[in-house]
């Protein structure tokens, strides 16, 4: 049988929720790292600290969105399907696109250390 790429709406929302939570977790790590880096510096003023706190706001927004999507997912019929493969083609990050398609072999376990977060900048 040909794989059409369709999955239940509940499954697609569940995958999306998981990815939003992953992004929020990375933001928390970044916020802590920046906070630790500037704690002892006298060059940073209240405005800089306020800007860094925006990371926390983004993290909370992502967490709120993932909770919303997760709540929508609950109780949806498995018979309602969407074309997750087609939709995932619009995602430019290949690993994220693969995970949203349901490819379990795609990289992207939860970050295990700060080194994983900075890997993109090597």
C-alpha cells in the first residue's frame, strides 16, 4: 500500500506539540546561560536584562501554544486525517520536517548538554 503521508489530526497535533516543547526547553537553557554569563558584568544594565527576559516570554508563549494544541488533540477521532508529509515539506529544517512526518529515525532527541544546543554554530 502506498504511503500517502496522511496521519490523524490528533497525531499531527501531538507531534507539533512535542516540537514546540522542545524549542521552549532550548530557550530555557539559553536564558540560563546568558544570565550566568552576565551576572558578574557591570556593563549590563536593566534594559539588557529586560531584553533577556524576553526569552522567558517566548518560552512561556511556546509552552502555552503546545498546551493549547495538546488540549485540542485530546478527544479527536483517529479517523480525522491530515497530510502531514505534505505539510512537513513547508518546514525548512530537515530534522524537524522528518520528525513532524513521523520519521522516528530522524535526529533530534532532547538536548543532552549545552554542546548539543551550540552545534549549529560550529
